[in-house]
C-alpha cells in the first residue's frame, strides 16, 4: 500500500424509499504505509467512515441505476466500499468488485487487488491506477482522433458482487421483485426453504467509474 496516494471511501446504505444509495464519501491522503493501514483498519473496526465523511463532498453526482458513479481520482488510489448494516448484505469473498471491460486489452486490468476485508465482509477494497489505465489503451490512440479540446471520459463498468444476508444467495437473485408473495410463502413452507424477502433493493448491480482522458 506504500505506493497508493489516497484512500477513497464510499458507503452504500438504504434510503427511505428502500433503495440502495451511496450515502457518504470521504478521501484521505496516505502519508505512510502504516498510517494508511491503521486508518483503514480503524474505520473497519469502528464499522463507519470517519467523522469528516459527507455526501455533499462527493466528486460526482449519482447516476440513475445503482445511484453510484464517480470519477476516478488521478493517480494510484485505494478505494474502500462499505455496505451499511441496514442493507442486510455483504461482499462475496472472491472478487467482491469486478470490472467488465470487454473492449480493453486482455492484459489491462482497470481495477486491481479487489478483496473483501478480512475483518468485516461488509467492507471491500480495490485499486485503480488511472495512469496505467490510460497507458493500457494507448494503442487505440490512432482511432481516437481529437479535433477539438477533449472532455470525454473512459467508463469502467463495475459489478458489485454482493450476497444477501438472509438467504445467502447472490443479491441479484434474492432481490426478485416479480414473484407472487403468497405463492412464495406457501412454497417456502412446503419445501422447507427460507422465504425470499426480496433482498437489498438495488436497481442495478453495475455502477460506473470514469477515468478522465488527459488530452
């Protein structure tokens, strides 16, 4: 973690309408490896972001799906996501955050070292190195001819691999809004399986992270 510049935090919680929102944002510069690890571990142990975290400080507005999108901060940074307890969900042990990048070179991994925190599964971390990402797509440069000042961004679709806390199912399966509730209760009673409680209310499990083109 010595070569990370900052830790950037996002918190996912349930709003009054029952849907998932990014409720808070925080960013901390990392002075040393030990200081960065201690700060992160302190947040995980307390199971909350620091007192300075604030939704109003978010660097990018929410989108209309997961209600989370952000511009990746320049440099190599560690991102930490926390799922609030009111979501009744946690990150999968393997690949908690996955970047779908079918059009990028196979050797380029826009996000690296994604893992669930060992002390609390409602926390996950991953690294984004914007310079590496932009260098990795450099061989497409001859097809990206800019005839004017460029303001475009490269979008990285991130899939959040989240598990429903009650059923233990992938949250996208548990959050089934199309079943007949009465039929489900009858089936659960007869089959001896837990009633699907409709899970965390995500409108999408894919959110967007944008890397700003430097040109």
